[in-house]
């Protein structure tokens, strides 16, 4: 896995029985990032642009800022009114593109409806892309070149690598085809994991047949109830990327409790993939800073 970092975190510190405790792994990864950041002549600079006051976005941004500061980063949040024009937002981004103290820029989604999200994201300089959403980085990922990789799928691959299980040749099934998770996840499992990959989505026929053959199942459809626990293959590794707020609390795309007896490993929700996403955001920013500073 040449493009997936290996932190060599002791397995017993973050694997509890069948549970892959991404929260514990992410804490150890963030500490390694902090130590690497200390060695740089200039602190890694991460700017998060938040447009409007979407409650969920505000929570996410606060957690990113807190983690970045704890890692020794120069973390800034630029809070903008949702009445700002797209032109003004693009000017803001260009300002940070030209700021030598900034190594990572991310625009928190969703943006207000009067803005073109794709156009805004592509305005971020490729070398300062922290989320891995720039089309050039996505293209480089597909081509097998060095790239900034989308945080959530990269976090999943780090978990699989640190787990120490040889996934070469396994059949991986990815549920979802978004640019943020599904597509890059499929590419990483194919290219870095050397898996045989099936990508499923809302129009897939015979979903049960595909899921039942999965040695690795990554659920990223953003909907609950798509997969019957009976479909899961004995001994499968199950990664649940979903996050839903219900009356009972946070839950993922899958009924993990009903699957636990069958699987070999699984990611709980919360405390599984989510913390790794933030850790990889810091990793991407650190990498950008090291490259820009020639470290």
C-alpha cells in the first residue's frame, strides 16, 4: 500500500475483540502527526471556511479545529454569512491560496444553494487541497500517482493496514458511488489493497448476491436498512461509514448488532470511521506542509 501511510500502532491499543475502535487509532495517529509537525520550521496551517450556520457543520468544524490545534497546527476557521456571494467566496479562497502560512484549505459542505459547490472546491490550489476533492488529486489517485486522498476512504485503508490482515485478492464490496467516499474507496481497495472490487449503488440489481460474497463490506450509501444482516458472509470485515442521528442516538447504515456474531471485525458507530476522517485531514495537511517546506 504505497500511498497509504503506515503508523505501526499496536493492534491491542485499538482493536477490542471484533471492534475496530477508530477513536483509539485516530488518537495515536494524531499524536504521531503532532510529533512530525513539531519538526517543521513552520507550523502546518489549516484553514476551514464555514459558510452559514448549519448546526451539523458547526459541530464538525469545531471538532476539526480542536484536533488541529491539539496537533500543534495553526488552525483557523473563517466563518462567513450565508448571504456571501460565490464571487466573494472564491476571492477568499484565492487569498488563502496565496498565503504561504496556509498548507491546507477546506470548505465545509454543504454550501448555500446559490453556490456551485464543484466550482468552489476546484478553486482551492491543488497543493493545498486538504480534503482530496480537487479533480486533479482525484485523477492522480485513479492513475496510481501520488495524490492527496479523500479523508474517509484513506482512513478506512489506514485501519485495514494497521489491522495487519492481508487483504490481497479479497472480494471487497463498496456500497455507494459518491466522489467523497464510494468512488475513491473502490479505487483504493483495488489499487492499494489489491482486492477484487464490486461497487454497488441505488440501481444495483441483486444486491443480496453481491453483499453475500463480500470478504470486505464498506457501507457508504447514506441510507439505513439497505442491507439485511442475513446477507453478510461469515468472517467478513464490515466497515460502516454511515452516520445517522436517531431517537436512540447515532447509528450507521448497518444493523451492526445483528451482524456481530458473523463478522471477523467491524467498525462501531460512533467511534469507528468518523475519528479517522479527521485524523486523515490532519495527515493530508501535514503532508502538504512537508512538501511545500521541502521537509
